C-alpha cells in the first residue's frame, strides 16, 4: 500500500466547489464512487482545506495499491463518475488530467507513528 498526497492551489472563487465535492461524489453517488475507487485501487481518500495568504490550497491524501494505476485510470476512464470527476478537477483546480496535466505527488520527507511502525 502506498500513501500519496497532493497540495493543489484551488482556482479563484472555487473553494466552495472543493468543499462540496464530498457531497457531490461520495454522498450523492456513493455506489458509483465506491466502485470507481475500488477499480482505481484507492482504499482511502482524505481532503483538507488550507487557507494561505496567497489563496486556498487543497491537500488530498490517498492510500492506494498502485499510484500509477490510480493516476492513469483517473485520467482515462470513460465511466460517468470518473468523467464528471475530471470535469470537477478542471473547474476547481485547472487540472486537465485527460490532457496530460497531472500534478506530481508530494515528496514524503518524514513519517512518525507512535507505535514505531513505518
């Protein structure tokens, strides 16, 4: 299992779109969303909103089986939920996954856990 994170600036005036994504995809389209995540090998997905002096940033953390499979599948899937998710990424962040704009995952610099596991 791999944990990957992205810090992505939110497009101007799109913070509420980011806030609403959970309801739009996970709640309203739960079965489709879960099937998509299973197919893409995503076992966990968390989103954080960070306010900064230069604008809002989304911090998204995934636990995935295979990061390359997740990114390629998200960029190319023709499933309606994945197509809609790509449109959301374009509107909220200016990310055109289908056009090849894929952000590089953040570099893990350190990891600490109370139980001592890495």
